[in-house]
C-alpha cells in the first residue's frame, strides 16, 4: 500500500517550539519548505514515522538522539538546509538503530570526521553531494558495514583516504564526480575495495593514471572518467564499461590504446577489455 504523506495541523511553527505535531498518517512526515529553523521531536509522538523529509528549510541543527523519538525511521531527507553540518568536535551527527538512507545534499558539511556517522549501523545509502566537503577522515565509514552507495559528488575534495572503504563488504557504488581538484596520487592506488563495482569520477582533476591507480578494485565493472584531462587512458584489466569521453571517435581511439596496453594473458576474448558507453 502506498504511504500517504502526513497532513499536519496549522500548529507547526517555524521552530516547532513546544506545540505538538498531529498526524493523520504516521508513515511519512513531510515538512518541506516550511522555513523551519529547529525540529523538536521530543514534544511529538512520532514513533511510527518511517520517512521524514525536512528539505528546503533553514535548520541550524538536527536532533542527535533520534533512536528514542523516531525508533522506526528508515529514511531522512535534509537536503537544501545550508546550515546543517557535522559537529566540529567530531561527535556523532545522528544516533539511530533503524536508519537506512540519509540524504544530506546541498547542506553545509565541510569535513566528515571519524565519528560523524559512527552510530548509523544499518545505513545503506548516503547522499552528501553538493556540500563543501574538503576532507574525509580515514575511518569515517568504518562502522557503516551495510553501506552500498555513497554520493560525494560536487564537493571540494582533492584527495580521499585510500582505505576509506575498508571493511565495507557490501559497497557497490561511489560517486566523486565534479570534485574538480580530485585526482589519484602518482604511483599509489586511488581506492581499495574488494566489492566496489561502480566508480564515478567524472569532471575531476585526473590527468595521469598508472597501472596501480585502479589495481586494487578487482570487482570494478564501471568506471566513469569523462570530463577529465587524461593524458593517457587508464590501464584496467576487468571493467565492462569505461566512460572516458563524449566524442565516439576519440573514445574508440582511446579504447584501442587501452587494448594495446593489456597483456594477452589477461584477455578471455575480444570483448573482455571494455564496452564503451556514450553519454
């Protein structure tokens, strides 16, 4: 049965200050574009809320201990709250035993600390695109063992920790696109993961890649590098899809270069090198 968005009474003010929230349906709570500066869950009965959306408000903070007041919530959307950020003391941003998906796109996050997401054990997807993130601590995701998808596109990253995906055995996709200064360090792996299948680095700062750049991503199936100023095509042994540009002629030329650089010992057949995807 499709969940119906909760209808709220006119008692909701810009700060949700002390006035109870009355819901007709407790599955979804939608409070988008209400000019809220605070969200106080302690004064309301929200124990059956599964999806909470506060997109497009002016929130300064968000309650940390939602495991008590929102014990069933699985999805939270805080997109377009430019003053929301992670605590500067490195403490957890949220504590929840039920949250599966967290959307923090277009907020004010500048750094992901080791403990920022450490109390979101069930989280499978997180979107932090279009923030101001310039640094990720090396153990920022170490407690998020269920993570499958991370979006860090359109931030200010220049480097990322090589082992940031360590221990994430369900990780499938990560997006770094539009981090204009992001590139691999020479003669060092860009990332290490045994399970990652999709890596998006479109419109970043990649110019040089070597045999080791993507060598520690053994299950990579799709690599997107369009919009980079690559001086040569990356050496890849396994991927099925390699996106390196929009011009079919130049991509085909690059594909032949790629094929010529891979040892015949690693080729099962003529289609093993890559299938090109034109955007």
